[in-house]
C-alpha cells in the first residue's frame, strides 16, 4: 500500500486561516509592542511572543495598531 502524498501547507497559511476564522486582524508581539496584519504576517522577526490581535486606531494620532484586545487607545505615545 502506497502512502498518499499530502499537499504541502505552511505554518503561515495555517495561522492566517485560524486568525481569520476566529475574527482576528493579525498578531501583536508582547515584548516589542509591534504588530502585523494578516496580509503581512510574520515579517518582523520579533521576539516570538506573538498573540492574536485586533486592529485598533489611536484616538489621539489616528495610527492603526494591533493589540490583543479591542480596547480603545487614547494615546499611543507617537
């Protein structure tokens, strides 16, 4: 009996699919306070402690940020 060849799938593809299915917009890195959207995920090479994140906008400067909660950001210090 021959083994069936399974199609190759990357971790990035699995992660992106899971984030979308669970309503997240990307990832944020707990050490560096950086974040990335689903379209440019895992490009920074941060400390590796990334968690699912939502895209939020700073009320003060208007910058889009990725954070682990949908809490309002009133001052992102930028």
